[in-house]
C-alpha cells in the first residue's frame, strides 16, 4: 500500500474568525463546558485489519457519550461523537451540493 499526502493551499473565507467562534461555542454548549480549549485534543487510535493489511488510524474526537460505554471500560467506537453544524438547505439544488461536497465519500 502506498499513501501519498498532498497539502492543499488553505482557502480564506470572510468572517472565518466569527464562524470559528461559533463552532467552539457550539462545542462548549454541547459538551457542557464553560469554554473549549482549542490547544488540547482528544484522539482515538483504532487498529483495523482488511484481509492481510493492518491499518492504524488516528482520529480527533470532539467528545464521547458516557451512556454508551460501561463504567471503567474503554469507550467503544459507538460512543465517540463528532460535532458538526450547518445550515439546512433552502432548496433542492443546495441540498444536492451539500451531499456532493460536504458528506463523506
């Protein structure tokens, strides 16, 4: 297996700082924290096997649902949560664009 990673140039958006603030605020409210520390990160390491290929995957996790894991046990994959916000599409054309460009492929 060969993995080639290309760094794409970052695109700047108007009001990017404001939207970043909204995202952090949403995460703080959703996880019942007073504020989100953008410098800290919770990550999960997941070992996968596809036929004879072994894969180690690292993923940043926003939070986890303690109701989905047993007391004292490691959280399982079903308990990890990724928080996302977006505006509901106003028409079918915008809904198609969201599906085409925003959803995982």
